C-alpha cells in the first residue's frame, strides 16, 4: 500500500485489535505496524486475518500456515472472493540491485523493489489450495 493504513487484526482467540498505522511488505511477506514510535513486525502464529482500510474499501488478508495446511504456501493472501471457496491472491516482489557496470550500464544507480506477477489460488474448506491461472483461456474452460 502507499503509506500507512488503518485496519484490524483478527486473532484465533480474543477480540479484534485496531491499528492506526499498518502496511504489508510484499518482499518479506510481513505486516508492519507503527505504534508510539516503535515498528512492529507481526508474526503469523496466532493471527487469522488482517483487514486494511485502503481508501473507500476494506482489503482482507488471510494467513496460510504450512504446518496447518500441509502446503508449500505460507503467509498473507488477499481475499478477492469469499463464498463456498475463496479466491486468494499472493503478492510478491523482488529486490533488484543497482548496476554500476561501465558507461553502457542501464543507469540503475539504486537498489529498487519491483513487483513480481501475483499468483492466484482457490482456497477450499479444510486447507485445500489449488493454483489457478486467471487468463481468458483458463477461465473459459
């Protein structure tokens, strides 16, 4: 997200916890919060989901844990559709290092984060997760 956002944390037990300054780091796959001048990196251990207020909409993320779901997938996934199944989206990014290789370098003088293509999955009840391609050919079949 651009800038810090308002939202709520939902844990396995207890009441939701509101936050005033939170953001999602797609590189480290962590939610980051600022509170009283302190930055907090949230572990997913007891967390069920996170809701972030982004403009006029609420963006919901669920937590997928390898141990509970017997999958290679883990971390935060945005919920795009929530019905009998969930359509979830995994954001990813990569760090591209600066390139100082001579006069003909591509003039990349600073490290930068670049978004990688998002990956979509269908999340069935009971932790069954299946990757899905969201292109016209896959959706028409």
